[in-house]
C-alpha cells in the first residue's frame, strides 16, 4: 500500500468540566503509570504496547525537572484552581506511512520545535503504531507559559483560530517535506471545498476502527467511507459522461 493516510490533525482542550485531567492524558499517550497528586488518582496505561516513541521538549528557561513526565503534568494540574479549568491542549495527527520511523520522529520533533517550543510552550509527544496502517502522534501542550520556577500565566493568544490554521498548514508542509524524498503523494490541510475539488470528504477512521477493519470486519465509519467513495465515483462518471456528450 503506497497511498498516504487521509490528512488528519485534530486539536482538543483537556478540561476538568469534561472530567478530564492532563495527568491522565499524559499517562495515556506515554503508556505510563502516573499518580495525579491533586486528587490522588493513579492512571496506569503500561499495557499500551503501541507507544513506539515518546519525548518531552522544553522551551528556554523551563525547569529541568519538567523533563520528567509526572513532574511536568502534576505541576500543570496543580497550577489550576478552578473546577472547570482547561489544563492542556491535545493534538492527534496522522503520520505518513511512507517514511521511516526515524523520519516520523524527526518530522514531529521539528514541527513541535517550530510551532510550539519556539513560542514558549512545553511539549510532550508520543508516537503510536499498532502496525495496522495507522501510525499517528499525540501531542500534549500545557496552557501556561513557564519560567525557571515553573508555570506562570496563561497565554490567550494560543487560543487564536488563526494560529490553529497555521499549525494545520505547517503540519501539512512538514509531512510533504518528508514525503518529497520518498513518494509522489502529497497531503493538503485545506478542505476539498477550499481546494476547489467537488468531492465529498471521507471520515477519519481512527486507531480503533482501523484495527477492526484490518481483521476483515466492518465498522460504521468504514461503511460510511465506502458509501462516500461510491458517491464520489458516481459523480466522476457523470461528469465524464457530460464531457463526452
């Protein structure tokens, strides 16, 4: 299989109002056991064997102790005092299957250094791969800036929608930079509509659905994509027929 996975770059907020914690999220993406000192709950994801690489990147001036995952995310959790606090920003992105693991790691690292670390953000990322054709990366970002003493103020500019669009475009650029050396395939962060393509977009399957489909079973999302592909094929055939006359 040489076709690249569909472009996928999803950003979500880790919020207490939704019952989430950045400590739990960090333990999940890293496949580790971490205790949340704020509420005493221990989150154990050591049975997750799909974690093939994990890494913490810190901006200049951040405490060296933040290289330890439990310290970093407990500090982020304890800095927030409100019941509905937003403790982190979580990104999931599909990785090109065509490039090597080493290149996937380099892609994520450089993307994060350019877009996050250079802007003063701490970064915790982990690459997951169940060898089901769906390698992807989880990126976790605290919502606060840091200095030598720890977390400081929240930077509201990081919530700007224009910044999110910059991240999406930058991710596509870095993926295409890596793909340039190994494949003719390219990805585009824009919607089909914005690209001027009259086509219905498919939905992202996700790791769970991919694993089920790999076993020969059907999922709702898989069936939805099949129907979309049929509709797109019908539209293409109709367009050809009209051109022929």
